[in-house]
């Protein structure tokens, strides 16, 4: 597939940059992501700082994020090269973890997932909002997700589906040992702090890529990033359409 | 209580207007709501057009919306009269129902609830977003709620808790006859249309106050209202605090 | 369809009784239910006392209970007439309502549903088990279901799927105004009493057919019936198969 | 506490056996479990084969299983020594894992938990019932629980509360990547087989104590054990009472 695209682009006298690391300095017009939603996420995250939009071409099973299927690639490229597309801006989150005296920074497009280490028991996570304690419960963990991430792990954990254009952050409990824990929707500019109040060891993963460990008393601050993931939209897969296709089941057919 | 407040206000040389209908033309500074969340909702809705803020004094059981308890009334009034308060703006929804050839308009601060008439079977409701069909399932009904309404009926039906400052609209299924129906969070400026696709008769209630009936093919359009409910906040009951107090249970104590 | 079956049976020298009321006294060998799950439920309930098994022929959409589709009718009848079938026994519930000084008795194969009258507010229902108060919450209502009824209304309300051979009774809350209400599984010989503790008016429906109204202080006792619904099984639609077919969705395809 | 009990028993001329390993051969009348629900589970499991009942004394936070609090110990022992108690029988599960060519056997009173290894992605677990495929979905995992285990991890994962006297097994999905996965209630004599259909590595834990790893194609058979945990009941903490105390929350107070 990559070879056919390269040929097609060369025939059209387009310059192709293959090394991700050089895309920004070469000021490419857009990036083609060949793969699934995970590949697209990675590309969109990396291209957010230089502000380069990404076209997601789905090579896998039906995804939520990719704009086109592989057989649609050449008509789609023609359109994109002619500028006939829309940009969809997906907001991202910055997470700053303070562990063992060091601070580490991450940017995510989907979610920050807190989950007890499998060798340990439950963890009690406390969410502080604008500096004030809000919820706290023993649990397997907690998910802080963007609207983009609402259809990823958060949905499995019982969270709602959030339209990608809503400016809000999800906080979804993961197997809470509490009957009253509920998914919560917070302002996109909320200052969220997750404190590990009790337990032994809590893994934190960032878009499922990078990870670190929290110990009691340690915390992660999560806030909206000034950067945005830029997705190329050709007007084919709207939010209502994606939901319609994903939400069909056979019980009531 | 009302008598004691009257006395207190007169002693302070304040003018008191008792008739709701005259509050707007008399240009009152603020309105005192004595009762529960329901009373406050009604006052805030009525005072939204003239732009008059409302102080909710809770005379009932602990509510989500009222700012103060009855024993706090006089210190609170002193503060409000001195202008020492913040305004919280709660967005509202406009609903336009087209039934039997007529159009009826309603404004709600909590929710528009669609529920099958109890003498009839399931209804199939279809939600169109920006004119495009999205979800559709046979169910007892569907709830369209504001963030303010997220802790009312929608919460009982399985919806998430939405911070009052989030700009979003909830769509929560009510006992859907479908395994895949999920609560959804939509943009606050989304153009939502609920179409009664199948069934016999569907009741629609607006903030639990007014009601009408839908028949197959009829629809209700729901959109953000240009008006806002104005609540007086004295800095005592923040969103994190309300959640913290409401979400305690005894399982993990 | 009915005409073709009649013809076929006559050709085979079988006696056909068409009037439901005369089936018991005529000592028919089995009953054919033409319709959906609702028709089958009605037949099985009526034939439980005389102990006559029922063959469910599905004329509607795919149901949980009917054994065969309409195009399979004649091979199926041949088998049944040759005695090549299994009997599946579905336990039923007896409900005794004490309202306004009178007692009314009902037998159900699916469920007893308690739901607030739509003209009224929430009802608080209290479940007493073996005479002892157990759960109690304000809600839209409560469902007491057999395993057979677990895939009907209870499933929409969030209840689990119960294998038809489990000896247990479900208690499923309906939009409870309580964060801690959960579906409960009780012994099949449990003495369940549902008391209307607070509210105005509560409808009670029995297999969705008959109904009555409860007022505060009134109660309904629910217990296992000595009778059983008898369904003819031809070995084609096992519980795992029904679940497998019903539980497919497209999210993870 | 242990010292005070020892003293009290000696004063009453009772023989005390301290070593768990010698309890069976010394034919003790009953076992005292000092700790929380976990300690009680361990004792009841170990004493199931010799048929020795266990009195659970709660030293921790309020548990579901322990019969008495520590301050009630001496009146309780007086009663138990006088034979004034009831035995509650809790059924247990046998799990036989076939991994890497070996078979390992475990007995559990609470649950068998299947969960993807944290270093790996989702696992697809398929449940076969009586040899026939039933449900299958990508997920974090799956829980097979007894009624005793229904108020442990299964409840956190969204499972129903099952009365300890119900003869049934729960199958509760753990963060299923499928909108249609639901908790299921199976016959207590069901032959359940969990097959790891896809994924990399799946941890299986038995009452949270022992563990092993499954790889694709490997499976665990779960069936009712012929043994039963024997709990001493003094008539104080019935199932309705435990539910009533656990299910209170403050939302509707």
C-alpha cells in the first residue's frame, strides 16, 4: 500500500517525506496514517505541535477515527491535495506526574488511565477539582479521557459516548468498590488532580503508550493541552453516522 | 418563614415584591426561592427572560441546586444585599414540538423527557443530530437533559454526572430494548430532533411541569435557549462539594 | 398459516381443538402457539394447570422463547407427534395483591412489574424477604421476574441474563432514585413482599396483561407457583445458542 | 484478642488447637476466624474437606461474611459451645486449568477471575456452557463467581447481588469491549469452560490467592465442588439485613 501511494504521489509530482522525524522541519502539508485508530492517534499527537493535519486511512477493522478505507485512498488524496477538506480539531490533555521527586510530562489524545498494579490490591484514588476534593473510592482504577477517548477504554468501563466537538473531560471509574461511583463530565478547562490516597502501587498509562507508577501520596495533574490533534475530514464520516454504525445490535431487530 | 423574611427585609428598609407576575416590571434585584430544587427551577426559569438572579433557600431535604439551608437565610441575605455573591449561569433548552399540525414551545432548565404512554407498548425514538439520523431504539423513552438536569431523572436512568459549567447536552436512554444504547453527550449548540418512529403514543414532559403527546411521525426539536437561569452563589456549595456529599455510600466505609 | 396447519393435521388424522377454553377438557396432547413470545407466554400460562405442553411457532421477529420458525412447522409437528421432543419446565410466580380490602391472585411466567402511575411522582417500594425488610428506594418502579422474564423488561432495566433452568427470582430496580440500588437474585422459594411505602399510586402489571393499582401501605406478595409452564423443545435452540445469537454486536467485529 | 480468647477457653476447660494444619486431625468442633472476610474465606475453604464449621469474627471494617464483631466474641462463643447456632452451607467451585500440558486444580468460595496481563492488550474469552459456545468478547477479563462472591469483585464489575442460598453461578464481564456483554446467571451444576480464544496472556486468580497464566487455546473448566464452606450463624446477620445495611446511600435521604 505504502509503495502504491508513493508511486501515485510521484506521478503527481508531489514530494513525499517518509521519516516521521523530518516531517515537521520539511513543513509537509499533511500526513497520511496507514493503520488503525492507534496509528492515527500516534500521528496526530506527534503532528499537533507543528500543526500538521493527518489523514487516517484504515487498514484494520472498522475504527472510530479513521476517515477513509484503503480502497478510497486515491480519490481521497486528490481531494486533499486540492484543499477540499475540513479540519477537525481534537483537544488533547497534558498530564504532569510528580513521582519520586521528579516531574514527567505527557500529552494524550485519548486518555490517562490509572490502574492498580496487578500484583497489588485495590487503590484509593481521589480526584481533586480546582483544588477541592471531589470523589474518592477504592477501585481497580480511574480513566481521564477526552471526547476522542470516550469511545475507547472509557466506553468499556461504562462511560458515555461524547461527541468529539464537546469541550469536556470524562472521569470514568474502573470497577469501583463503591456502589455510588458514576462517570462524570467535567469542564475542559478544569484543573484535575488525581491523588493516590491509599494502596500500594498504581500504574498510569498515557494513550496506552507510555507508563509510570504512582505510590501513596503521589499525584498526577491533568489539564487541557494548548495543542490540538488535527484530523482531515472529507465529509464522509460524521459523528451521528459513526454512532449509528457502532450502536446497532440484534436484540431489537 | 416567609413572614420572618418579610419582617427582616422591612426592618432593613428593603422593598419586597410578593407576586411573581410583578417581579419583572418592578425590576427586583433578586428573587428568593423558598422550597426545594423544584421551586428553584421554576423561579429560575421564570426569571431568565428579565435576567433576575434567584437565591435558592432549601426548606426540604438536601437538594443539588439550592445554595443555602433555611437557618442560614439572614446572614445570606445580608451578603446578597451587599452584592457579595457570584452569579452562576445555567444554560437552558428550547423545545419546539410539532404535533397535530400545531407547534408548541417550551423552555427547560432540567430536561425534556419522552416516555411511552403507560397504556401503550414500547416506542421507537430516533434522534437526528444536525439533520442526520444517529441513534434509534425501542425503549420506554429518552431523556434530553442539561448539565443541571444530569443529577435529576437522567441519573436514575443511568446517565453520567455533568458539571454545571460544561457546555453540553445529555441524551440518556430510558430502559432501552437494545443492549447497545448508551448515554451520549452532545454539543450544547447541537440541533437535536427526536422523532417518534414507531409505537402508539409518547408523552413528552418539560421540566416535569408541562406535557403533550406525540404520535408516530411527530417530532420535537431541542436546542440551546438564548436565555440562562441565573443562580446566586455565595461560595459555599461548589460542584466538587455537592458531588462529594452525594456520592458517599457505606460499602467501602 | 392456521388453515394450512389444520389441513395438514386432518390429512394425518389428527384431531384439532381450536377453542382455547376447551383444550383442557378435551385433553389435547399439546398446544401450538402461533405468534411471538407474548402469545406463547399466554398459552403456556393457560396450559400450566392442565399440564399441557406448548410448541411455540414464531411468526414475528426473532424471539427468545419460541422454538421454531414458521417454515419449520411441518417437520417439527411430525417430530412432536412421534413424541420426539423434550419438555422444558419454566417456573412461574404467584402474586397475591391486597388492595382496598380485597385480595386478587395472579400467575405469571415472566414478571410482576411495579411502576409509578404516570400522573404521579416517584414511589418508594420496600422489598421484604421472609418477612424482613431488605431494600427500599424511591424509583420509577421495580420488577420481580422469573428466569424466563430475565430477557424481557428486566434486561432493559439493567438486570442480568438468567439461564431458564436456574431456580431463582430476580428483583430489578427501575430507574431508582438511589445510587446504590442493584439487581438482586433471590431464592426461588423466597417469600417476597413488595410494600408501597410512599408515593401516590403505583401500577402493578402481571405478565403485561392484567393490572391493578397500589396505594401507600398496600402490598403484593410474590412466591413461586406450584404450577410450571411446559415448553416443547426439539433440541434446536439451547440457552447458550440463544445468548450467542442475541449478544452479538458490531463494536468489536 | 487471640490471647484473651485462649484464656477464656482455658478457663472454660476447652481444648484449643492453634495450628491450622492440625485442626482436622484433632477433630476440632469449630474454627474461629479472626480478621476480615478474606481470613474467613481462607478458613472456610480449608475446613470444607474435614467438614468443620467456622465462626467469623470481624476485626476489620464491616464485612459481608463475618457473623460477629470483636466485642461480641464471648457471648457468641458461649452460644456456639452450647450448640445454639445454625450452619450455613456455601457452595464452592472447582476449577481445573489445562495449561502448558499440565492440569492444576483449585477450589474457590468466592471467584475465579480471568484478567489480561497488564503488559498485554485485551484478551478474547469464550465461555462454553455444557460444551456449547455461548458468549465471547474482547475484554479486560471475566469473573466466574459463587453467590458468596457476588458481593466481592463481581459487584464492582457490575454484577448483581445474589442471595447466598441461591444455587447458581455468576459470569460477569470485566470491562468488555462489547456493548452487549451482560452479567449472566447460570445453573450451579453447569459445566463452564472458559477458553482463551485470542490475546497474549491472561492471568487467572483463584479466590485472589493463587494464580496462573493462560495462553491462546488454553482453557479452565469450572464446576460446582462437592464440598461446601460451613459458616456458623447465630441468627444475627440475615441476607436482607446485610443488603439493607450495605445498600444505604445518601442521595435519597
